């Protein structure tokens, strides 16, 4: 089984997620979409991927004392820390902290709608992102986001099962405390529809 999300996490660990570059030359919907997708990949998608990776072949993640600590090196020497703890049967508490972002949420495991493995349900959460120079953002969900298996092909590979998400994320940016641009990312079985930009 393959687990593919919408970004390559290795590239995320070395790429800056700048909200604002100091001029309006880079202020466009495309850059805002890329930034939004990065935050999704660094939050819910990364946490689900860690749990999914460690759930096979044994079910060690459901042991009462199970916990994960992991981190990513981020831009300009900063880092993001991930701490996941099993809180009850099929439920995990996730804490994300670091120099630029903070969030906490729960992930529930449930039967897949038809795929070969478990589905993963991320309960609503708010992620705060702060570059420390007056530029910040908030990524939030109002409803659950579900990662489930979809039988499909990807980049001309043989059709197989892929873990893909369905749900809606909302992004708001801030410049020195004042509201900036906003956006919405709507995922459906991994396909994303972006709405937003300077005039949204």
C-alpha cells in the first residue's frame, strides 16, 4: 500500500513558508495556495502519516503506553516538533510545537469505507503560524478531516491504494496584527480545490 499526500515532506523541511516577502510582487493566489498546502502537509497529513507508518505490521500504536516524538528541520534553522500519545483505544493526541507553528488535535482510527486499511479522522483544530517578524497565519478546520484509501493511479504508476484526505481547511493571514489575505482548501479524495487570494 502506498501513502501519498500532496507535498513532498523532504522539500518542506528545507523550504521557507513565507507569508509575505516585503513587497506585493509575490502576493498572489498561487503562492497563497502553495503556502496553505504546505501547512496542511506539516500538520494533519504529517501526523496521520506517522501513525499510519507505525500501525503496520503490528498494532503497536494502540499499546496503552505508545508515544511518538519526531521533528522536522525547518527554514532558517528553526524546527517543528511532533508529539503523539495514545489517549484511548483508537484515539491519539497530537501536539505540534516549534519556532513557527503550534497546534493540538486528536486523531481517531476507524474502519475504511472500502480500502485495505484503516481510515483516520482528524478532529477540528486550529494551527497558529508565526514567522516572528510581524507576519503570521492561522489554519483551521471546522469539521472533521478524513484520510481514507482510494484505489487510483498516481503519476502513471500501476493503479493501487492511496491514502487521501477529504475535508475543508480555512487560512487567514495577518500582517503586524492586521487581517491580510484568506483562503479555503477543499479536499475530496485527495483532489484539492483552492479558493482565495488578495481579493478573496
